[in-house]
C-alpha cells in the first residue's frame, strides 16, 4: 500500500507540473502511463470492461464534466471570468 501510494503521489506531482493552458488530457494520461510503466505498475482504470473498455490510465474531469471521461484532445485553458 505504501509503495502504491508513493507512486500515486508521484503521478499527482507529475500532473500538477503539466497543468497549463494547451496541454491535453490525452498528453497527461500518456505521461502517467509512462510513469506507471517505468515502475511496473498496473493502472486501475485502463481496460475496465464495459460497452467500450475504458481506454485511459487516468480519470480526468475538467470543470463541469462528469467523472470517468475518456481522455483525448480536450485542451486545458485558462479560466476567463
């Protein structure tokens, strides 16, 4: 549990460093997948059965999106309010 938690903490740090306008959720997902591969870790979400097997390592929701959104081309942007 401690080892898995440490790896998840590393993934959160990686994601935090990547968050900036123009970065896509797909790019973040790919980076986390590489990190997990480097450590021989098995991602929890990827391949979960369903009508379409879940294709992503991460589960990233932007603002009002519902959880468990497939990652891809959605680019992060600076909020304008």
